[in-house]
């Protein structure tokens, strides 16, 4: 929308609302951007320290250990914090889609796929498993059978929600490879393929309870997590550069 | 482009709103809400005795459960009209609204399954009951993100005539804060923060209802403003021709 159209919005003689002084013309993008490290610091606090979901508890724990884990005092505090802040992940999608839309040689189909895939992923891959753990903690009177089922359901949903993330990685990698402007570097596309592969490597969590392919295994959990952490970090670096290098003229409204 | 589609989505709000209130009015477990301190036998007995009422409400909610999504998408369209440098907040809002809707759908399925076999093991009915209440009351993070993104978009709206007035941004922040206590129903089973508590349940649901009502009127004004401006542009173009 150009400025002449915008000016038609104010009728003659009408008090024009004070135009906010935007010192930083990319402020909206930076707010969404910084929500990502903020969220991942919280994510670490919640999943590693408070709820102890990462690294995962053992798939072969005894029923007594499982009940004790569910009753741990900080588990539900962590999950309450997650219920409060998981929406921040939507802001990460928001900013990534804005930068993907700057790519040349592709339509909005891939950015929109990225947005939709992650809007789906947040519940089965993150919030639902946590709710399941919280239920176990909230009700010590559940029978041990139910506690054990909740434990399995929680960890298997958390580590084993695969397809929702493979599609996110797939559309992101395809977009990077097709992009003629190199908004994100090609090597990030290759790394994204590796992140996708780690999801496939985790398929056996649904079959085996011991060894490297179990839900706490060296390949299913540790390799996948290591590559995910590396991917997320380098993604943040590339996203930072993409926003930084975006020419001001390209912005929809630059305070002018 | 006219704004008729947006008006239709907007008027779905009172339509679904009335149906929601009707569903709540006939839901047996609401006045007061079922307490999280009830034991398995007690909960199972409650479901056995109230099959018809729970089923009627939850079949209705199954059908209309995400009825406010078209309204939230009108807000996304209006956010895209704002004088913001990018659409980052609008996309974030869209994503958060989609994620939030799934939780309500999940809660509804748990309630319907609890009455699908009222004579099952009381422990299992208790489990479905707990899953339903937690999924309804606690995932406030999505609506909070929606409100914060909308507020930020309004604060940064550089148009001479903003899409939403500034007080709508303040209102969104305040309502986001009032819904925060809902998350702590995961931690507490008694007192104001439990899922039947005055803060986690009463304040959160009341705030949401007020929020939808207020946003209905301000969004209606924003759509009217858009229609007016586009008529203005049309007239301007005619004058040039």
C-alpha cells in the first residue's frame, strides 16, 4: 500500500492519531526474532531442570520409579510455565515466514506450509505430552497401570512425534534450495536435511525399549537432540543476518 | 474488493457465542465446575448420572468448537492492513490461533469419551475427566500470544488513521495478563488457582467472554473503516479517469 492511499484514511480536519516514532524500522521483526532465544532458554529450564523430560527418563523404569517421577515437585511447575509460554513458538514461525516470503523464485506455498506444519506440531510434539505428565502428577491416586501408560504416552509423543517436524524441515529445505536470492545460505538447507533425517532415525522408538534406538537412546534421542540444537542455533544466526541485511525499502511501511 | 466476507465471519461471533452460552447453560459440570479433589468413584458417579446433559453440550461443542477461528482470521486480515513494517505479528497471531483451537477440540473428545461408556473403570473416567479439564483451562499461552501480537501491531501501526484505536492494545495486554493464572491449574488442585478456582476458571472464562465481545465491536469498526477507505480509493480513481 503506498502513502497516497494511506493518507486517504484520514478525513480532512480529523485529528490524526500521533504516528508512533519507529526508531527501528524492523522492530516488529526483531521482537519476534528475540522471542526465539528467550523461548529456548525457558525451554531448557522447563525440560531439563524443572520437568526433567530431557534427557528422557528410562523406558525400562519400574512402576515405582515412574510414580516417583510423576510426583516430582517441580514437574508441574515446569509444565505450567510451558502452558504459559508455548505461544512464543508461534512468533518464531511468524518471523521465519516473513523472511521466507522474501525468497525469489517461489510462491507463498512453502512459507505457508512451514507456518501450518508448526501450528500443528506444537500440540502433539510438545504440549500434549507435557499435559500427560502433569495428569500423573496431579493425581497420585491413579492406579500404577494408568501412571505407566501416561509415562509411555508422554515420552513417546514427545520423542516420537516425527512427521509434523519432517514436513517443517522438508518445506524449509526445498525453499532454501529454490531461492534465487540466498536469503538463507544453501548450507543451512543441507543441515535442515540432516535434521529431517534425525526424525526418521527416531522411528524405532515405537518398537524398541532398549539400546541406541530407544526413546532415551544414543541415536534416537542424543543424536537428534544434538543436531536439533545445532540447527536451531545456526538457524538463529542465519535468520539474524537475513533480517539485518533486508533493505529498508523492502519493508511494507517504513515509518515514512 | 469488498468486505462482505469479513462481515460474515464477524457475525459468526454472536451466532456461535449464543450457542456456546447455551451449551454451557445445559452443561451439568459447570455450576460449580467439577472439583479436582473429587475421587474416582465420585467422578464416575457424576458422569453416570449426567450422561444426557454432558453429551448434549459436548456434541454441540464438537460441532461449533472452533467457531471463533473465522473471527480470529478477520483480525489477521485487519492486522495485515496495519502500518507495520512486516506481517510478522499477523502470521504469529494466525499460528497461535490455530494451535490454541486444537486444545479445545481435544478437551471435547475427552468429555464425550467419558460418557461414551459411563460404566467403565472409574479410574479411566477420572483420567478422561482430568484430561478434559486441563486441556480446557490451562493452555492460555496461545491466546496470550495472540493478544500480545495484536497489541504490538497496534502500538506500531504507523497509519495516520490506525486500524484499531490504541486503547484496544492496552485492553489486549490487560486481558492477556488476566488469563495468566489459568496455567497454574496444572500445579494446584485447591484454592483460586485450581481448575475450578476463581482465578484459573472464573476470571479466565469471564475475561475470554468479555474479550470476544469487545473485540467484536472494535473489529466491526475496523472493517467499516476499510470499506470506507476502499470506497474513497475507488472514487479517487474515478476522478483521475
